[in-house]
C-alpha cells in the first residue's frame, strides 16, 4: 500500500486509465439515481486518484477522501472543483452529512470484521436521515476468483507504466485475500525500472456484509451488477439510512 498508493501515486493516471471506469461509474450513478433521484451531495471514502469521482462529479456535488495524501493530491489535480480531505474511512470525521456515501474498491482494504464495521459506522454517521450508502467491493468471499490481470498506458511525454496483478487463490474459509503487484515504469528519459508490492485484502461472506451493515443501522439492499466482463458479477451493497431513528 505504501508503494502503490504512496511513492507510486503520481503514476496512478497511467497505471489505471480513467477511460476504464466509464461503464461502472454509469452503473453506480444509475443505481443511486434510481433510489434517490434528487440527491446532490456525495461523500466518497477511499477515492484514490479520483477516477470514479471524475464521472460522479458531473451528477453530484462530491467530497472526496482517502487515507493516502499522495492519492488525494492526484485526485485534487483531476477534480479541482471537488472538496478533498485526507482521512481513514474507519474514523474520519468531517463534521457534516451527505445525501449519498460511496465506497468503491477501497473497502477491500478493511481486513477484519472490526475494520469493515468501522467503515460502515463512518458511512452511516456521515449520512443525512434517509440517505443512501453504496459499497462496491470487487468480490465477496463466495465469489473470489484467483487469477491475473495486466494493464497500464503511455503518456505523451514518454512516461509509461505497466502492471501485473496476481490474485492468489484462497482456501474456502479464508477471510484474507492476497494480491501481488508488479510494476514496470518508464521515465520520460527512457529509464525503465520495476517495483513490487504485496497487498492483503479483507474477504467476507455476503452474510457478514449484511450483518455488519444492519448492525450499523442500515436497511440493506443487494443488487447484482450487469456485466459482460469475463468474471463473476459484483454485488452492490446498498445501505438505506432510515428517515427517523
Ligand atoms: C484502488 S485505489 C481506489 C481507486 C479509486 N476507485 C479511483 O477511482 O481512483 C484504493 C484506495 O484505497 C485507499 N485506502 C486504503 N485503505 C483506506 C482507508 N482505511 N481509508 C481510506 N482510504 C483507504 C488507498 O489509499 C487507495 O487510494
């Protein structure tokens, strides 16, 4: 994490091109709009380099937060009109509420039930009564698939970045998934170097997600995404905060 989202944060736009987020961002907006057509204010926890947010901000007034100052800086450059803050989704306190709280793949860095529960409490706390939280983990335990993915892109100034992501297979009862990242980075002067980092991600059964969301106070709805991608569809966990306690 310290490498990918720290030292390598400036490479995020090349490693994970923003065009690749268009379809899923449209699905997130449709999911929210279908349930809260008048919602305007949105808080994202774990915004990373702000690639999903770049699409969300066309529809919502976005406040973007992330644990990594480097990633927040990348998002600030991409989304200068949005409010930004550095903070941990387990305990950030912004002192205001929003109509929508959105948490994309960053939720996977919650490695224990306690951490996941803390993120849900943060989301609930920052929602106005009747607000909606949308959580989109890459997978739940039942749908985890090992395998590899590669990507990256080139910049006009000669810089280029490529990565290989290797998701290890997990034992059926495992609550932790391991992903290895290998990076190949080319500077503008043509120098190429490699870096490696190991990430640990939380893996929770669907029933655990529901139990912890309900414990935080949410009424829970689950939607399976529609996708033509060659992978298991993700589950969108939607938390509805009641109008009155
Ligand atoms: C894959 S990136 C997110 C990319 C993002 N979806 C985008 O559109 O650019 C994952 C992010 O999760 C953030 N993260 C990890 N743990 C976090 C935590 N406890 N609180 C907030 N952000 C966290 C990392 O700093 C990283 O920026």
